[in-house]
C-alpha cells in the first residue's frame, strides 16, 4: 500500500509530457489536465486517510539513511490535499477565463509545478527537497511569464535571479550540513545533530541560519520579501493564485526544520532559529498591513495582503509549541485559500478596468460581493475562517510566548489596518464609478471563486473537527519519534 | 590544497555577488554562473579533499574518497545548467520587448 506514496509525484510527471505532445489540441489538453488535477485530489484524500502513522516509501528500495525516502505523515498529507484542492479550482478558473490559451504549454507547466510541490511535501531527504524546489521553481518561471508582456518578463527575471541566489545559498547550507554530519536524510539528521560534539556546534549553527534564510526567502519573510509583490502582481491571475501555495512551501520547510531537523531541544541550536523567526514574522505582518494602506493597484494590494497573512502564520509557527503549531496550520489552510481567492477576484476586475485604484467603469454586483467576502476573510473578521484562525493564534500565544501582549497588540492593530486598506480599495473600486458599464462576469470563472469562498465557509463550519485533527498533527510534529522510527532509525 | 580551494571558492563567490548586483542582465547571468561554480567546488570539498583516491570500489584501492558529494555536485551542475538556459531566454525576451537590459522595474508602471 505504501507504493501509492510516490504516485502524486509520478502521475503529473507522466501526464505533463503527454500534454506537451498534444500542444495543437487545446480541448484534449484541457480535459487531460483537469482530469490529472482531479485525480491528484482523489489520491491525496486517500493518502490523507492513511496518514495517521508516518509511512515510508524507499526509492530503489535502499534503506533509509543511504537511499532517498518519501515520508507520508499527517503534515505531508495535509499539504498534498491543500495543494490539490487549490490546484483543481485554479485550473478550472484558468480554463474558464481562457488564460490557458494566451501562451503555449500552460497545462504541462501547471502539472510540472504540481509535481514539484507534491515532491517537496513528501520527501524525507534534504537534498531531494532541493531538487523538488528546483522542479517547482523552473515550472513556476514558465507559468510566471505565461502570456508574455514587457513588465511580466522583467518582473520574471527578478524572480528567477532572486530564486537562483536562494538556491545557491541552499546548496551552501546543504554542503555544510553534509560536511558536519555526513548525512542528508531528515530523520537521520535529527538523530545525528542532537548528538553532535561541541566542537561542531558553530558550523551547524551557521548552516542552520543559512537554511532558515533560504526558506524565509521562499516564504517571503521580511527582510527577504522583496521578490513577492512584483512577482505576484505581474504574474497572470490564476498563476498568482496557485503561487499562494508556494510561500506555504517555505512555511512547511521551516516547520519541518524547527520541529524535526533542528529543534530547539538540540544543544547545538537552542532557541536560535525561533528567536530569529519571531521578530521577522512580526515585521512581515506589519509591513504587509501598512502596505495594504498604500497600495496603488489592486494586484499589489492582494500581494501585500498575502505578505501580511504570511506574517501571522509565521508568528504562530515561530512560537513553536504544539498549540501554536496547530493554530498556525489552521491559519495556513485559511491563508492559502483566501489569498488565492483575492488574486482570482483581482484578475476578474483588472480584466474589466484599469488595475489602478481610482475611479473607473461600474463593476457587477457579484464581483463586489466576492471581493467583500474575501476581504473579510483576509482581514480576519467574522463569520469567515480568518476570524477563527486569528482567534486560535491569539489564544495559543497567551500560554506559549513571553511577548504575547506585544504580539496581541500587533495582530489586532494590523487587522484594523487591513480593514482600512480593503475598505479604501473596495469603496474606490465599486462606488467611485463613471457611467460606463463593463462586460458581464463569466459564470464558470465566478463559480471557481465561489468554490474558494465556500471552502472558507466550510473551514469555519467544521472548525471543530479540523482543529482536533490539526492538534494531532502538531503533536506528532513536536514528538517526531514515530517519524524517525518509520525511517528505520532509532531515537537516542 | 585546502587553502587553494578555499581561496578559489571565496574569489568566485565574491566576483559572482558583485556581478549579480550590477542590475544588467548579462553581468547578472555571468554572476549567477560564477556563484554556482563556487557552490559546486564547496559541495565537492564537503566530502573532505582526498587526492588520488577512487570513489568506487576497486580491488587495488587502499582507501576511498566520499562518492556522495560528487553525485550531489553532478545534480547541482545539471540543475544550474537548466536554470541558466531559462534565464538566458527570459533575458533575451525582456531585452527584445523592452529595448534595454536593465533588471530593475521602470518607475511608475510596476503594477
């Protein structure tokens, strides 16, 4: 049964070349592509049902520290399901709006991107994580400049250059870690680093900070967030929506690092990483929220709101207890879906009027209603899941972080700033109108956005069962004995 | 030997970083290549430098060098080769559409 773990990587890898061959047949591409993402969703749900105890898949059947392994645990399963769910909705949107016709190979690149994402979430080997990062990045470069255009290409170059420098840094960190420990298997690293002689502590600390730096670039933490607004605002709408999961890859990698590979209980590391992450997360939230007040265009507003939600997520992760991690994971699901929804709405609106936040033609009521719902979700107002997410984060911080009054003040103030930012943008877009009317919304495209908002509603309605499940996930993460045992290694 | 390799890595990384900061696509690409050479050397050295020893099993060998970093370097070379090809194409596209090769966004219209 464990053979199924490799399928989320292999399926898109096999399907994408087929789509490349079908480049002259758009309907066939659409059908196969959509069937592929739907199959991935079904597969992820099946895997999620089996993820209660960590399971191992050995590539080439080599035993754990020597060969590369894929590990399916609750966190990996959660990320797989979230990716597949988002991918299916965004894929449907891209087809409904005709974005996939504006350049070649949209569907093939899309599936390669999913292959990289799934692999990154499943792998139990640090170098293999690097390889899957590159797979998802090279596909994202293609998607980012899909449909071309001068500004998109130039923003694309900045994005590629930033990520290539990050990859170089990642390799330096991997080299250091290998030089000190002689292994790259995550579970094996966890065991080896905990038992490191004091003479090697300085080297592993350097490697740890470089590693966290790389993941902070992926997760767009201040001061490494510069690539995000330009990239997301210039990328095609559906691609920006899919990229909502890309920053979460950084969050996932940081979570694995601070719970499994380099936990605070390790003598060599101590609270070094979380002490670095917490102020960065707080600044990220502040920068994003202030940014929403000053954003000149709608896509930029969406990108800055995405940065703010990453800030809240990382505050919860950096507090690094089982309760805050569970709250953080709930917020992660919410933030991914809400960010994707705002980028899709921004795409709908910018297709009908200029992106600048100034007077323009009248937009339909459906667009206004969906923008309003998503803004409520992102700002963290009831009744949507942003409210519950922030409440869970605030509640868990009270027992877990010494600085909780400051963090409470920060999270509550920035929520207010975001309400102001969205209110300003919404009233300009929908009330400050000239007489002209715009094209009617495409029903299929709206249905995709409504599906995202409905998922946010479901996340609110079923918050109880979801948080129970996430509490188990967080507990497993903070006591990784089962994860290490699944690799066939022993915890000291 | 170690000192020579360390100087080579440092020099390559420093030159690479300087070129990356030039804000023009051609120096940027050369700089990224230099950075990837630096990291390849670094990865190679992470398995300890052992001149003249084979990485694969042989009957006559007295000792072995670590084969894993060589596999890692090979993977890293292939990936950086692919990435360089992508950024060259994108730089070419940007140069043809914008008429110049600056990497910063024009003021005012970076939506």
